[in-house]
C-alpha cells in the first residue's frame, strides 16, 4: 500500500506554515519544498517533481531513502511490540547495544539511548560531570551540538546567541580553522592554544572537552593530522574526558564507521544519532568506555527518557546497520569519496568563485569567495548575499537539494550513491557556479 498525500504541494506548504513553526527561521521567510515520497538518492514533490538529495536531508539519511529492509523491520517490530517502558529489557535494545559495542572504537561498550543528538550530548555532559566530579566543559566555537539547554550552550556557532546565558560552566576555545580568509593553524599551534586555555581555566576544574571529530555544519572541517591524537593526549594528561560528537560524522559519512577511526583515537564518550537509524525513526545514543559505565554499578545513573531504548528505533537501527554491512556502504563512501574529491577539485580549478573545497568520504563542502586573492567570502560570517541566494534558487529550479549556508554549500549525498548519480549532481553544481563566478571581481 502506498500512502500518497491527498493535498497539493501548495496546500501542504500553506497549512504547515499556518499551524507549525519551522526551525531556525523567521516564519515569513520560510519557503519549504513540499515532499511526498523518496527513494534512494531522490525525492519527489506531490506533483511529481524530482530532486536529487545532495544533503541526505539533514545529513542523516545515510543509507538512502525508502529502503524496504528497514521499513519491514520497523513494521515487524510495530506489529509485535511498539513500545516498552525503558525499565524493561527488549530484544532490539539488547541486540543493538551488542552491535554498537562491536562497531564502536576501543572499549566503547555501553550505550544510553536517546531521541536524538542533542539529548545524547546532554547526557554526555551529565556523565562527564558525575564521573570526574568537575563542572566545566570545553567546547569549540565552530561547532553545533544541538538545541536543548546544555547542547545549545556547548554549540559555538551563532545559533547559541539567542539561548544565552545557557548552562553554567561552558568555556569555548578556538578551532584550528579560522575561516576562509585566515585559514588553518597547524595541529601544534592549535594544541598549544588548547593547553593554554586548560591552564588558564584550571585543569582540575574541567570535566570534559567536547568536539565534533569532523565538524559538520560549521564547514566540514577535517582536523589536521596530529590534532585529534594531541587532544586525546592532553585530555588523558589532565584527567579531562574527551567527548567526540559523531552525530553527523558517524555511520560511514567519512568513509569509516566513525570519523575517529581515521586517526585511531578512542574518546571516552562518543555521541551519535542521524545515521544510526538513517533517520527512519529518531534515535540517538551516548556510548561510553567500559570504565565509565562501571562507575554506575553501585551508583545511580540519574538519567531517563520515556522513549529511551524505544523498540521501533532500536529495530530500525539494527536493520540500518545491517544495510551498511550488506551493501558495503562504508566502502562505497570511501570509493565514491575519492570520485567526489576529484569532482570538487575540478570545480575549484574551473570556477573563480570557488575559494576552497574540503571533503572526507561523502562529507563535502564548497566555500565561495568574491575575490580569489583576498579570499573575501561571497557572503559574510552568519550572513547572506544576493549571489548565494541566486545559487540556492538555481539548485532548486534544477532539482538539486542541498543546504546553502553563508558562503558555502554542502555535498553530502546518501552513501548508496553511484558514480553516475554523483556526476549528475555535480553537473548541476557546475552550471550553478556560473552565477557565482559573475560575482567575482
Ligand atoms: C554534530 C551534531 N551534534 C548534535 C546535533 C543535534 O542532533 P539532533 O538534532 O538530533 O538533536 C547535530 C544536528 O545536526 C549535529 O550535527
């Protein structure tokens, strides 16, 4: 049975705008695409207009849309047991914990399940504070960690500003990357700055340092080699827990199960969501090393959620992980990632408005500039420009969906994409960049 909307796209948009709030937006400015169905790397409007999904929706539908194996697993679980109190134990919960222990790095063996990434980070902060007896949390400016109280305070980007002052005890540090004009610090410079902040704040007051292993919405920032290993070393030296937020970078996006695997670093806590179920059902988790979990053998774990370990979500996650394995999607992300890196480099070579491209696996970004010498971004930090708006409008008109933010846009397709589909998307991007090239002085 197919469930198709009975309303037109226009009716859906008008009614949704009338009675529902769209996130991070002034409501008069939102212009959503009405979406009715999706399959593989494509989705369709109710009228049948097709879009190539070059952002996996919100960097989350990693396995691709409409995978019947996952749909069936959700249906089967719903038919048998749709919900159980988190004080009970279910088979999908048990099996998912075991499976995650298998694929997570090192001795990250124990998991607390949440409804998404923000709650995973909330619980990571609680755990770090309880375990260390310290209060402060270090986080980076170019980061997004979620929208709930602690996670929006951890967030370094301008989405935090409206929620300030937020929770006490969060200290932000600079990243190795300083924007397209100033570029990158070396790993050594960045680590020296981090250690200086640790000294100035008082090492004995800091419970944890949270960082996106590969930063997502703030620029697909791949850390310089040696940086993550250095962070691990500093955290160990000062008794600070290392929390890696892999909500966006996890589950194959970078060509490994988790981005930390590229550098063989094992954090103390690892948060995940999005690709865990490929967003078929909402689920997040905080994974912890065995030594941290052991601390709650005789102490109470003061955390809970009605939908913790939700059976539908756990069943969806198990089926999703099976798809990654059966279809070798992590390997495909790696192989297609090489092709995508070439396509990105080609754009940079041919288009004067392309100031920088970065990618790892199928996690990619293009940063646009007004001037290749001064590297002035084509839109200011936290701002818009007519050229970026025109670029977004062209993508939409040509049926390519991706996120356009400030002076950048993303190339984050589902991991099931093949080379022809990748080239189809880049063909549209290639034509679109003629618009931004005209803005280059
Ligand atoms: C790195 C990172 N952490 C946390 C979150 C928050 O996750 P959620 O929106 O599922 O609460 C996001 C969401 O985009 C994210 O990208």
